[in-house]
C-alpha cells in the first residue's frame, strides 16, 4: 500500500477514488461500499456500456483485493466457478484446482446467461464463504464479495435467477446513463482505458477486514431494529405483492444500515439510513402480483409506498441492543 490509511479516512478515500474513476455515481458507489463493508453481494442490473465492469474492477484494484472476472455464457460449467479435483499421477492423489470464486472479489458478467446448474454453484459460496468439491470443503479468502451483472432488456438465451439466489444479494442497483457533464469528460478521454491502469491500491484484504469489523461495531437502537422489522414484515401483507421479503432481508438491511452510517462518519444508525436503503435492498426479494404488473407498477414504487406508510421512530438515542 502506498498510504497507510485506516478507519473512516480509508473508507472515504475508497469512495473518493472510485468517484474519480466512475464519474457522477457517488450514490451507487456508496451503496457498493455498503455491501463490501457489511459482507454482502451486489447485483447490478443495467444496459451494457454504463460502467458496471469498470466499477467492479476499480473497487478491486483500489482496495488491493484479489479479483476474478467470469463472462457467463451457457458453456461455463459449475466446476469453472467452484473448482474441481485433478488426478496427480506422480503423487497418486487428487489435487484441488481452484475455481473462479477463489478470490476476494468475483465479477460475474451477465450471470443470467449461465445455466441454472452453474448459477447454483455460486449459492454456497455466497452464503457460506466456502465451496464443497468432491465432499471436501474449501474456505474462500476473506473478505469475499460477488458483484454480478445482468442486462434487464436481453431475455433471449437467458436463465432468470431463481428467488433463492436473488435473496443472497444484499443489494440490486442500477448505474444508469451518466450526466451530460460526466459523458463529456468520458468522451474527452477520462475513460477506464486510462484511469484503471493508473490506480494505486490504498488498502489490502487485511485493511478491508478491519473496516468490516469497525462497521459491525456500529450501534443500532432497539427502536431502529423494530423499524426494520416493521418495514420488512409489511411486504408480506401487501396486496400488491405475492411474495414478501424473508427474515434474511431484515438481517441484511440492518447490516447495510450499519455500513451506511459508518460511511457517514457515525457510530450509530438513524432511521433515515434504513429508509435510504430499503428499496434497493428489497426490490429483488419481492414479487409483484398480477394486478400490479397489469398496472405497470415496479417493485421500487410499491416499496416506496410501504416505506411511507410505516411510522418512523421519533427518538433513536437509547435502548441500544
């Protein structure tokens, strides 16, 4: 590492560095860092060419994490992801050959173009931070994070992610088109072709693990936990949805809120941290009813209405648990 930063200074340096590379996307970069610091995974759903791969690669380089990229196609196999056992004739034994998940940050480009069997190879890794090959469990490096992308418009030759796998992603985000000013800078030469090779790491895996430990120590008061559970449980009783969010959503939302507060320089979570994350943390975990689909509603619109109907805790200073 060139600089020995730590704590909030390092977290802010990571955010500032990423903002210099992926221009005009501070909100999305903050969400990505929330997932990293909370131990979650991210699904980026957007059209090609808006910087999804650049953002993942820049995060890995700047934070000094080991990085693998898999371009998912129908011929990518589960062993390509998890690894396989190769017979060693000299020693007369089977040796484990690591798959793509043996890294700190795995980018799965167009994950919905892989077969369901290959997609399922990620489930254990995303849930348990380990893979099992031929009955032997192999732990993954720490930290471990998956950033998966998919194009919401290209459905030919794709395999939609099942609800069980979607539920493993902490966030679903979209980068969208850049602003006019940002696109002018890109057209003038401030593109990843020049910015990525110039990145100097300012952290390493140990530093990121230390950030995660500090994030986990952020306080959440009892009233805020109740607010989180009320929000999530409301999705299970709303007529606009046929499937509400599971308890995993409550756990993930609490962890994300800690990271959001930490990136804001606080050691406590506010209800506004929770509401800011609610939509992108649950939009992929709920299923719209047929009536909602006919009305052309989106999960984000339904969740925004639900969030607006839950009373916000007026005080959040005591009763920390």
